[in-house]
């Protein structure tokens, strides 16, 4: 009997440390360098597209995957997603890759331009990676629920968004 209780306890404890629980508990942070709230700093009123070459892929501790996007006219610091979500999407982007990124534009307190990515398309391969839904809600957080109910089955690259040619996320290549 004691061993059954122990197994039940260990099984329950494994769920409390799962990525899903970490996602549900993810809080907004203010990125020190830019002063931008992440992931909640997305403003649908400032959405635009920028095309250029990506350089300097990195991740600050506790922050999102970032890279520099040089459009020829301006340079943006793109904030994509948490590392684990980027890995789940199997996103690959060597320095110099030409991409088109749609996202929320912002001016950081450091004077740099930022783009909180909603979607990124790698032009050489045609692959599109979705980070946020149409309202800017992070796909890695799973479906939204609330007074209006569920917001759909997003949150997993396997569930993806879109479909058919040009769909987004893993398995939609």
C-alpha cells in the first residue's frame, strides 16, 4: 500500500515540474537593457513587417531568443520566443539569413528599435514560424481561457496555426 502511495505521489509531482506548469506560471518581465515588457509588451497597434538579414542570435538569461535584423535602412532587435519554443519549432537561422518578420515595433529605453515577433519567414526556405496569434497572444502559453471561453487550440508547434501551403509551425512545411 505504501509503495502505491509513493508512486502516486511521484506521478503527481512530475506534473508540477512539467513545462506546461512553467508556462502557466510565466510572468511578464521588464528586460533591463530595453525596458520592454516581455512577453506582454506586444502592442497590436504598432504591428509592421521588416525584411532584412538576421545576425547575432542570442538569449539573455530568463529572456527570449533575440537577434539583430538589418533592413538596410534600420536595425531592429527582434525578440522571438523562449528557447524551448524556438527549439520545438526547429527554427534554424545562421548569420546572414534573409528573413521577413511581422511584429510589434517599439523604441527601447536604450534608444534601439525592437520588434516583438509575431511571425517570421525564412525567405530562402519559405518556412514560416509563428510565435503569436493575430491578437499578439504568445502561442507558447497554450490556449487562452476566460470569460469568453477558449481562444483555440494554439500553443503547440504540432497544433500550429494555419494549414495547407504556407502554414505555420512544425509539421506545416
